[in-house]
């Protein structure tokens, strides 16, 4: 069905030293837990709460950004049961659902990480668009 809520639960950002030389940025995202949540929207639908963690590590040991939060997703009660059964047994999600959740998380986390990196004078954790000026006649 659809994502009905998103919130950050913990934001940690740290710059350990000044930026010098080549910087490698390793971004990672993962679902840490899935829980069933009661929703008052409809009797035949239930909610799932996906707890996530996003990290951006700046190497060599320059700093890090860590964002934890929750995504609230509404789905039919039958589908919620299927998702929870698979999560409890295998700690896995169906690929279509995982893609939808992680894309939503990435969209919000990349924006927040970009703001935090600017506040800490760290390079942006995602590539930003750049303008190239072409000289006339070339």
C-alpha cells in the first residue's frame, strides 16, 4: 500500500579532524527491525514499523554521520502477517517492499546527511550536480 509516516529517532554527527587529501565516503543503510503497529485508519489494514540505520563514514577517520529512525507503512492485514512471518523466520523482506522502504529512507537521509555535513564542514556524502562552462567554438 503506502508509507504513512517517517521520523528520525536519533541523529549523530561528528567531525574528528580537518579534511585533507583524498576522502572516501562509505554510505550504508539497513533495516534493523520490523514490528507490527496498530493503525486506526481501517479495520482491514494494519501497519508495519521499519526501524532503519543510515551511516556515512568519512575515511581516513575524518568523521561520521549516523541517522536512526522509523518508517510507518500501511498494508492489508494479510500482507502484514506474511511480512512479519518472513521477518521473524529469516530477517528478510520481499524485494519490492524493501525497495520502496529503502528508497524512502534514502531520500530523507541523504537530505539530512547533506545538511549535517555542511554544518560540520565535511564533504557532502552524495555527489552534487556541477556546472561545466563550455567555451564558445568548442
